[in-house]
C-alpha cells in the first residue's frame, strides 16, 4: 500500500518480495470498512468489489448454543457498511496489479533483503538475494514492511517493543458440507472459542488457546494436526 501511494505521487518505488507469490495461508481475510473507504478514496473500490469476496454486514457469535449479534456495521459513516472477506493474497495481487499501472512502480518477486548498506550512521540501501545472485539497491528511503521477523528492523538496530499477547490461535481447515449453517464469526463454548471463516468449499478455522500452551497439550496438538490435513 505504501508502494502504491508513493508511485501514485510520482515517486520511483521498488517493492521487494522474497517469495515468488503472495500466497500465505492462514492469514487475514477481513478487509475492514476503513480500508474499503481508502480504496474508495483511491478510486479503486468499484474494481475491487468485482473481485470474489463476501460482504458481512453483521457479525454473530454462538455463545453456549445461543446466536448473539456482536457487531453491526450498517450504521458506520463509511461508503461500505460491511466487512469484505477476501483472502489476503487476492487483496495483495489486486493492489500490486493496480500499482504496476504507475510508471514509477516496480515489484520484484524473489528478491530477499539480506542486509542494509550504510554511509556511517545513515541507511543508504539494501543488499538483496535473487535467483540470479546478489545485488545492491540504493534508495533515499527504506521502508521495512517485512513482517514480524523484520530483517530491516533488526539491521537498522531499531528496538522492538513487545506488548505481549495472551493467546495463540491454531489454524486449520475443515471441509464444508452442504447443510452447514450460514457463517457465524465464532463459537464460544465453556470458555473455548472457535473462529470460522467461509472460504467457499472449506472453513478456515481458528481455535484460540492460551499463549504457549500448544506444546503442553498433546490432545489439542494431535486434533489440530489431524484436522489441518483433512
Ligand atoms: C492468522 C492471521 C490472521 C489475520 N487476520 C487478519 C484479518 O482478518 N484482517 C486483517 O486486517 N489482518 C489480519 N491479520 C494481520 C495481518 O495479516 C498483518 O497485520 C499484516 O499481514 C501485516 O502486514 P505486513 O506487511 O507488516 O507484514 P506481512 O504481511 O508479514 O508481510 C511481510 C512481507 O514481506 C516479505 N518478506 C519478509 N522478509 C523479507 C525479506 N527479508 N525480503 C523481502 N521480503 C520479505 C514476506 O514474504 C511478506 O510477503 C492476521 C494475521 C494472522 C497471522
């Protein structure tokens, strides 16, 4: 998105992605109303909504067997009064396809940043590993958008602040049956939570467990592993 906005402003920009594609399973699906508003302001919304997606105007959960509404988006002061469900890779492919229409935008796949270059204390560029060998790219601005294990952040010596998280989520797929009920966001039962995302012919499921308890709990682990491959 930063690359898109910079290229739209006429700034030459190179986005480096270490993988050959954006396919990451068990990633975000929800495109929130605020993001859709941004797409609208960028003039991309109409095209965006032509991509396969589901629109959820209300979120419901089933708490101890009872369906309860937990969020109603219809009153939001935004263009789209819903969450769009779309796999993250479709969203990124859409965004990069449109960014490539700007003459100053380049997306280089299979280009992994392995280090930064410095002029004394100032970061001047990145060293990149590619299938055709290593290269160095100089730039006035380096944006480290390389995820939670960011090499850019580490090499720049930026300190990471850990806010702590109380939960882990086990992600798995469960095949969908024709008579499955309509999507609910989640099922709460006896202190346990299962999140369900409708992916067409299967459910992407997230089972919430206490942080760090995965390795301690053999039964949870074998259940998760067996479901993962169903
Ligand atoms: C299971 C799960 C579910 C989520 N659900 C949602 C959701 O429903 N809605 C939502 O809004 N958010 C969701 N999120 C959060 C969302 O996925 C993240 O906030 C978002 O992906 C972070 O974006 P990012 O660009 O900072 O990092 P990432 O998405 O991690 O992107 C980093 C990119 O950099 C690449 N990269 C890494 N290292 C290098 C390197 N050295 N050189 C070049 N490229 C590199 C990676 O391959 C990757 O493509 C979810 C996250 C998870 C894990």
